C-alpha cells in the first residue's frame, strides 16, 4: 500500500516466514529514496516516477526467492486429539479447561488440533458425532469451521484446528 505525501510516496509491508523484506528492498534500492525496518516488516519512500520500476524489480526478487517462502501458516496448538480420542477432549473440557480460565489478554484460549477428520463436504458447520456401539447416548460435538479471525479454522482436509 502506497500513500502520497508532498509528492513522495511511502509504503510499508509485512511478510511471511522465509521472506526477507529488507533484503528485497536492498535489491531494489536504486528505485527507493530510503528504506528501513527488519526482515519481516519494513517501509520505504519512493518518487512517483520510480514506482513502476520498483514493482518490476521487486517482482524479479520475489520470483527468484519464492521457493524460500513458507506459504503455509504455522499454528501452535495446546493439545492434539484424533477423532477416536474425543472422550479425552470431553474429559479435558469437563476438568482442566475450566482451571485455565479466565481467558483474555495474556491468557489466550487453548487451541486444539483434531487429527484425521475427513469432512464429506465444505460447510460452515461440521457436526462431529462420537459413537460408542451405536447407543442413544452418543456424544455430539459441534465445531464451526470458518476462515481467519474466527473461532474455528479448517487447517486441511484431515485436520481441524479449533479454539474454544
């Protein structure tokens, strides 16, 4: 994103793991007035006539280094459960989970990973049902699967990362 001020543009950026923004700006330095920052977040100023040249050179750098970029987001989780271990999750939710509260700044909600789950279709809501000998007392777990910024995230077709 570029912002114009007094005939000069300024820009800033953040990047993913494996990409060095300062190195990229150094590669393009002949088109920049100045730049600074660090590996994952940096900013620069540029004259309007250099923007197109900068974009081309920056694209060259990105294409040369794209194999180094970590495209998958890393997620840290507090506990891992398989679909066959939902009883362990249930036990945890009834005991230890409440001992960790209250959740908020400095004490975030725990994140769990449900491994080896195979959704039959894309959905906003996925209902997980734990069956034990097909009894009427089956436990039902409702997980809402959605995208960034919400409580539950579909990590891939087999694993669900969820936040309670």
